[in-house]
């Protein structure tokens, strides 16, 4: 005993064959360097990066567009000063004679603004003045720059109009004859609306897919490595083997989900700190009640169990890890459909989805985030999910009990 | 002599392929019985059915008095199996491997540790006990797989090509081990291609060809039956239907 490793001691403490199978599954997976990289390190690095890198390129504050201004009207300093006052723009004065289109094409400037020589004169004469904006629609930073310039032009034009009205002794409020007051009957903030769409998608995706490689390894992988036959000579039933593998995979999946969550938490924290200007109201803290959190966690677990049961049934058919990967990639595509549907379905249809597999837990999660769930809905979604899960585990057992499938040449 | 295994009309088909075709034979307790046959003859499928890994399509068999269809768990508790492929988990050490399989057999902690120490030492694996199996040579892996089969000290062993592809020393160690088990009165069912090995170890053999038992009995019986002087000649005679 003295020269035994900690893992061996844990195995020795297993109280039942089922516990021993779970121990072996987890130990074997944790010793695989690929597991550590794909389930822990990559999510913690890639998830924050995938959330924030696009935001960095979209954010004018972090990545300000380069604006070239060709001022042909010496008197138009008011508008130029307005452009130069905006921190999110890097403004450079251009001289005449340069090929302006080329400057944008070569990315020397993201946007070129041309103020014509009659700009001030036309405004003074209360005629329509025109400015020219040259930009590259395929360049995100160029498009952001155009949006900002247009917003400045709108504000500048508004100021001119208001000044003209005041000169004529007319109240500028005349321009805004209607005020809109909104009442949200569900009391869902914009932040909740955004998170309510994204959380079921992300958590659903993570919960269902975190176990894919583990399931494939423990079913098709074992067949390929020919480790299954020795297993089957032991005095345990196929159901015990299946359940041991299933629980082992569940532990590994939940570990994977945990690391993905850490990645998401870090990513979202960076996002909310650095890119507030992009999200506005959504930057306000989102409060999820403990009850809602418990519902989200419960249905995340159910989704994971359902996903793994489906994967287990399908991957048992595969005779090699590679074949199993083909099946899992097809399933990933199939799983993505309900996840996308849930984001866009109207509420009248969503409530009818509570009894459907995969969709029910997603709807329950969404309602928990919006805090609009009822206990009856949650119980219905839970019961139907348990029925589907039992049916899927039964199917997995049937598949795993078939000699024809296990010893498929 | 008591019968260890009794096989009646055992048949296994995979789709249209008949792997084992209505075989009938008996193996007495306490002998080494050799299943000899060319590749694809049905030896492995027969061993899989007798060790209750797969179910027969037709027929039945009793192993140590238990029916393979009705009492598979009782049979598996009492037998040890060395499959054609060692089927070891590369990332586990021999100690972890034996703990895992010992626990599947519901052996208690002391029993696992005691038997493990004895057998690891007996097969010269004591110093490698905490190294990962994936780093082992084929011979060493075969010894670990053999340890897995005997950890619970079964009275009946199924060994499928136990020395195939091994170096001379490892093959010698394993043959010595089989002879020792036989000398202790255990029953060993040995599937092999090696006629010399069968002659050296087996008291009785069954020649399997195209899913059928071509002949079974002691080596002397088969030599008399075929009028051949060596087991290899008996084998060629029965399988190819011609005198060598």
C-alpha cells in the first residue's frame, strides 16, 4: 500500500463495481493530456478571447477609426472642430491633390471626409450643403467611422436648425411634437433580454457538447482499442457498465462546463469593463435570483444528461473513434437547431415547447432569467425531460446490449 | 472425471456469416484443452460464447455447471479470460489495472492487495507495478493481462492465443505459468496456432475448421484416428483433408 499512488488508493476505496467503473473513466480521461487541453485550458483562453477580440475591433474607443479630413472651405471650422472633439476618432487634415479613394483603399485612412469650398456659404444661404464621405464597407472600422461621422453631421445639422428657429423666434421644441413613453409589461430590462437570449444558447451548447469527446472515447474508442472485450468478461451487467461509463462521462462533462463557465465569466467581465460604450444599458448589472439560478443549474444538468445519453446511444454504433467523431459532428449540427430556434421564437410558441426534448429545458432557463416562470411550467418541463432521459438511457442500454453492434466488424 | 465445459450444438451467426456451426464437445475438469484451427475457424467466437461475452444464436453450453444463457454472471465470477488482444488501458499502471478489475469482481481490498503482490512478483512485474502500461513491451502487457485473468484465482481459464507475437522469453514464461496452473488442477482452455505449444501443454485438443469441430480427443487419439505421427500432421490432415 505504501508505494501506491493517490489515484490507486481512491480506486481501492470504491464500494461497488459501478463506482470502480466511474473511477476508471475519470482517471483515464484526466491522464490524457488532450483532455486537459481541450476541456480546461482552451475554454479558459479561447472563450474570453472569442468574446472580446471582435469587440476590440468593433469598439471605436479601443480601436479608433482613422479619419482624413479634406477641408476645402476655410470657414467650416465649426464642423471640423466638432469632428476633432470626438475622442473615438483619430482625425488628420489632408491636403489637396491626394488620391482620396486610394487613401481608403490602401487603409491609410478608414474614412475620408471632404468639406466642399461652398459648405459654409450654402448653409449661410439656408441652402442644402453637401459633404462627401469616402469609406470601405468591407472594413468594420471604416463602417464604425461612418456611423460616428453621420451622427456628428446629424447633431451639427440639428444645432443649425435650432439656431435658425430661435432667430425666427420659434421654439425648437416644435421639432419634437411627440414624446414616446414605453411600458414593458414583463419588466424585462434590455440586459435581461440580451442575456435571456444568449444564456440558453451558450449553456445549452456547453452542456450538451462538453461530453462529446469523452462519450466517443469511452464507447467507440474502447471498441477501437479493443479494451471492451476484457471488460465484458467481468461479472458485471451491461447496464452496470453503461451506467458507470455514463456517470463517468457526466463528471467529466460537468468539469468541462465548469471551465467553460470560468472562461465565460472572465470573458464577460472583461467585456463589461472595456466595452461599455458598445452595450449601453446592458452594462448594468443583471440580477438573477437564487431560485432562477437553481432552475438554470438544474436544467443545465438535465441538458447535459440528455445530450450525453443521445451521444452514448449513437457513438456505441461506431467501431472507431474517427467514425464516432463523424456521428458527433452531425449531432452538433442537429443540436444547434433547437438552440437557435429558442432565440427567435415568439412567446406564444415558446410556452408550447416546454414538453419537447431539449427545447423544454431551454425555455425553462429563458423564463428563469426573465423571472417569468411558474412552478407548474418548471415541473412540466422537468417531468417531460425525465421521461425523455429515461427513454434515451433505455435506448443506450439496448444498443450497448447488442452483440451485433458491439462486435461489428 | 467431472465435466468443466459441456457444449451442445453451439452456433453463432453474424448476419449471413456462420462463425460457429453447431459444435458439440466436452472438456473434463483439470486439463489443458487446446482449441486448434486456422484463422477465422471460429475459435475466438467459441471462447467468447463460453466466457459469456456474446450470446449464441443457437444451442447452449454449461460452464462449471452453469448455463451460459441463464447464468452468465455466475460463470464470469468463476472464470478468468485472456482475450486475443490484451485490452489494457494504456494510461493505467498494473496496480491500478488490477484494482479496477478486482473491484469489478467485488474482491475486497486485502484480497486484491495480497493476490496482486503474489502474482506481480511471480511474473516478474514487481518493479513495474507503478509504471503506465502504455510504456510496456508486448510481453509485459500480456503478463499484466494474464494477471487480470487470474487475480481472483479462478478454476477455469480461457486463454486466446496467449503467446502469439511474443518474444521467446515472454512466451516461455507464459507457457510455464500455464503448466503451473494445470499442475494445480485448474482447467485451461487454450486457443493456439502453435502445434508445438499444444503438444507440450494440452492433454486434449479440438480441431476447429470453418466453424465446426473436425475432431476432438487426446493427441494420441487423434494420431490414431488420422494415422499421423505428429500433431501438426494431424492438423493438416483434418483441416486440408489430405495427408501431409
